[in-house]
C-alpha cells in the first residue's frame, strides 16, 4: 500500500494493529484512531518506512483506554534478522505523534521511535500509567525539542539506557514531581540538547548511571534530590558546567558521603573552565561538602566553584 495517504478508524471492534501492517506506506501523512475501546496493542514495525513523501504528517492514537503496548520498533526501520544489519526501508518520517488519553499504556517499547529523525513532538497527555521509557526508545530523534513526563509522574520508574541518546535538539525535559522515578540508566540523555536536569522533585531517584548526561554541552543546571545514592562514571562529564553561570544543586541535608561517585563523574576532558560551576547544598556546614567535592585529583575536578546554602 505505498500510496495510502491516510487512515481513519473509528471501528470499536479493532483490537490490534499487527506487525508491519502499514510498512512502506510512503505517502501516509495522517493516522487518526480515536476512542477505540478494545485496541490493546500496536505491533512491531507497524509504521516503519512511512511518511517519506509527505511535507507534514501527524499520527494520532487517542482515547484508547485498553492500549497497553506500543511494541518495540513500532516506528523503526524494519530489519531482516537473517541478514542483520541489512535494512528494508527506513524509520518513519512522521513529524507529530499524539498518544493522548491512552491511560493504560504502560511503556514506550525498546527502539519504538529509534531513528525517527523528523519527529518533532510527541504528546503523552493523559498517559498516566507509563512506567518505563525503554532502551533506545527515542534514539536519534534529532528534531525532538521537548518532552514532559508530568502526565505519568506517579507511574514512571525507569528511563532506560540510551532512551534519548543523540536527541540533539531536545532542550526541555520536564521531570516535575516524578516521585517514583528511581533510575536514569546509562547514556539515557547522552549527547542530547538538554539544558537543565531539574531532578529535585524526583524524591525517590537513587541512581544516575554511567554517561547518563555525558556530552550534553548545553547542560548548565543540575539539581539533584537528597535521595540520590549513586552517580556513575562520567554521568555529567563534558557538559556545559564549565561555562559561565552554570550551577549544581545538592539537596542533601548532610555531606553526601553516601553518594557513590568517581573522580570522572563531572570530568571535562581537555577543557579548562572559564568560570567553574557554583555549588549549592542543603546542609549548614560547607566544609564536608567542600571536602567531598574536592576529593578528586586536581586534573579531574574542573568544577570546584564556591559552596553556598540553598
């Protein structure tokens, strides 16, 4: 069906969109599936190689209260596993995806939007059950500029490895009141365009893994909750913390001796800060914080700025 340019479904008997169902519908500019109470799953490669020959494209799957599964690679280039990495077609070129009020949706699957380099926006309004953003879910979505996790703030537990890696225009990520988020896995935002990691209200966040925010060269604000116990190697290395006005906030009421860090956590390779990040903390005595922060060798602690209470 390469010349199909639109799909509208109000068939309440629709229970699934199967694997490869719209594969290589190059002209597919519009998908509207609304108020399908039985639609439970969207299969692998369902939208692979679509929207290639359109100037604008919007896929809306809304008000589908039974939808629990957005399968791995739903929008990703189809791969023949017998001759990997040979690809048939490309990832979808869709520009907007709306998943509003899919209240049972539990996760964004592995590689769901991998390589969708035209995807500029995704609307998760009313998706209150999303617990996991899986590995490489949005990898290489180079036009994506913002995402908010507020709709799923009481459900989201994990942002998996490379979930937003190489999302180079992703400037705004809203983590507000994600109160059961516990883990941001390795390279989750690696080389993304994020400007601020406002995580202070993520009050159960325990681990930020290796290279989670590495090479985010526009990142100038890091606000970390008191629940944090582990920050991985190079988690915040090579970021914008070596630029004027950058800030790190630690919401720990005592010196964060319990936080596991390494001398590479905030390392800026081959970079000398013109004005080191200013460090803020919740405790009353700055000396333990200074001792902790400065416990690295001189050549691996480029952000030893001043220490002030929040």
